[in-house]
C-alpha cells in the first residue's frame, strides 16, 4: 500500500469526498469498478449523468495519477488508467492517516470521544472494542 499519499481531510463531507474531491471520487468509483479505463471511456460515463468537459476529466485523472492513486501507461495513442490501490486499501490508509494524526496530537480527547461515540451510537461495537482490548492486554 503506498504510504506517501497525502490528502486533505474534510470531516463535514460524505464518504470518500472527505479526502478526494467529488469528481475524483466519481472517477475512482468508476475505475475501482472497471479496473482499468481510458479518459474517453470515463468521460463518456460521466457525461451520461451531467455535462462535463473532456479536459476536466483528463486533468483530474492525471492529478490522481500524480497523487499515486491511479497508475497510467500508454497503449497506442491513449493512456490507460488503473487503480494503484484497491478501494478497501485506500479507505484503510485514509483511516490510519486520520487516526494517527488525531492520536499523535490529541490522544486522550480522541480516545474518550471514540468511547463516548460508540456508547451512544453503537454499543455492540463498543463491546467488540472492549473484547479486543482485553485480548491484547490479557486483562
């Protein structure tokens, strides 16, 4: 899993838009589903839903390749893009980066909040966390 990927985190947005822009997220969803594609094919898919310039899709896919999320190679006259990382691995990487940052700088507050959040919203997950802690500490 590429560890050099850095993204901005926008907690008020939904899903992967928290770390990728809306268009980047749409493009990645297409590529994770199709496994490889060209700008032309991605543009055609996006154009079926809304008006979007070919050059906008091309620039966005190029930037995703620069960020290390997409790989690209030339086949004939076109670049073919493929995910450099699976969606699950990408989500895992983002969660780790966010939690590492929070725990490095605000450990007590972050842990207390996670426990309070789980107690309010997902008691079963809090029980699972408690069991995981006990199995690791031998308590």
